[in-house]
C-alpha cells in the first residue's frame, strides 16, 4: 500500500482555498478505507436529500471505467441520493471484477442512504487495471452517512479526499439569483495528469440548492463543459474516468425551472460557467510538475472549431511546453504546432505574441522583435501565447502548463 507522502505543492496553487458555504440538501463525510493509500482519506461520501436531480458529462474514451458506465445508466432515472468517490484506484480496465465492484459499492451506499441503487452515483480515480477492493466500503459508508455534515471544513475535506497526484485541493463557489431567490453553487475537482478532457475533466462535482429540472441541468452542464474543462490540457492524454456531474437539491425555495431557455436561469448559467472555468484552470495550474500556467489564444481562424483545434495543438505540443519550461521565447515551435494541426492556415499571414510582445508577423520574425522583452514575458509564472491566422473570425482559448522533468519523475514512479 502506498504511503501518504505528498508531492510539493504547485507554485501556481492559490495562496488560500475559498471557504465554501453550506448547500441545503447536501451533507458530506470522508474516510480512510485503505484503497491504495495509507494514512490519508481516500473515500468521499455525499448525502443528497430526496428530490435531488442530477446531470453529467463523461469521457468519450472507448475504454471507459466501470463507474462511468454505471453513472451513464443511472442518469436515465435522473434522481440522486448519494455520491461515492474513491481515490487510489480507477476501477478501469477491470472487466467483470470492475462491474462487480461497482455493484457492491452501490449496494453498500444504497443501504447507508436508505435509497434505491439507481439513486447512487460512483466515481473512481487512480491506477488503471487494478481490481477495486469494494469490500473495504463495508461499514465505512454507513459511518459516513451517520456523521455527514455540510460546513466549510467538510467541503475542504471532500476536495482533499479525491486527490491522487494533485498537490492542492480544488474548490470554488458562486452565488446566483433565480426569481429573486439567492442560490448557491459549490464545486470541487481533482486532476493533475492524464488531462485532455473530452466532455469532462478527471473528476469534478458541482452542487446547488437551485430547483432545476434534469433537462435544465444537463443543458447548462454540457454547454459549460465545452467552454471550461474541454479547454484545458496538461499532457494530451484523455482519461478513462473523466466525470463531471451537477446535482441540484431543489431546496432554495424558488419555483422550479423546467426549460433550459427560461430567462430566469441566466444568472445561474453565468455563475456556473464562471465556476467551471475556475475549476478547469486550477487543474491546469496543478499539472504534474507544472511551474508555468499558459493561456493559448487563437484568433483569425476560419471557424471557432478550427481555432480550438489549433489552440489545442499548441497547448499539447511537448516542444512548446518545454520551451515554456525553459523560459525560451521560441516562436518557431508555435509555428510548428499551428502547421501540424491540420487546419486552414496561411504561413504568410501568421502573427504570434508572447504576452504583449509581438514576436512574429506576416510569416517572419517581427522587425521590432526584442529578445529581452520576450524573455521577460517567459520568466513570468503565467504566460499568454497568442496567434492570429488572418483568415476569418474564428476564436478560441485554452489553458495548459509547461512540461518539466518532474512530470517524467511523477509518472515514471506512479505505480511504485
């Protein structure tokens, strides 16, 4: 069993985690079940009051984990009473044993929550290919159900319990108004490596007391993921376990909203989008071995979709990311990443900026290029790389981090 030794905290970590307020209808407990780690929490249990609705987006990997398969099926019912998350073991590529482990986990949780199994959602993160010892949830989840509570400390503990190679817990909170009623949105996330989401992130869970139907939740979450988690990459590798879920307890007291286009949800939509973006950026800032947070902006593409693919080509390039790590203003690597993206581009219209410093224009080095100015930008902890293709109105922005020796060390030793 792995020890609880923690890696050094990312230099890009927030100086302080926010104190999340209670969300009516949500209670939380964490525990040590010894799934893989010793001496640290590795189980999160969330109790949800009757009437809670759920929505989710999941990995589009063709090798999804057993928990992802379960959650997709459970969402057909739309109701939720409990969420169980474990760290240390992804329960992915585990065949029948994985499906059996999910069934056993769900049965234990359903008994603890006194609910139907289809009201239980599960998620797992950690090593792929190892059977999950679900028997270790026996007694643990019942104890969690008995002592679950919703204070600020509980939210912080929840974010810590789902960490694997993360170096800091990721939390965010927002408020919004629906029909003049104040509603709360709290979210937690985990992720540091194997991050190139395709519909979601590694794991993220968002909770609100708003009274929103499943159709509304699903529409808002799917749209929000497109502009947040699907715009972040650490290493270009999409997880088997990507899960992003949104739970609404209907405890705020306003009249329920059933139409995603209802103008009453405009404030909520903006708040949710902002929260998802913050969580996605925190994932990039905790990229394994990261020392630089990078925003890639692409303008002038033929379409937004084309701009996004070019931006991801830049953000996923090992050569671009190692140049950032070495604080080298090497725009040639950006040119390479644009050219290999397979999207419309014209070399002689291309312009590139590092920060506010234009380094290339009209397909060549900027005549006013200053190595000193560009190098100063590259020494900053947060860097923006901007590319204009000069072809159209398509735009995109994505977030990534640099690629350092520490990434290799972390992943070379991952199963040790």
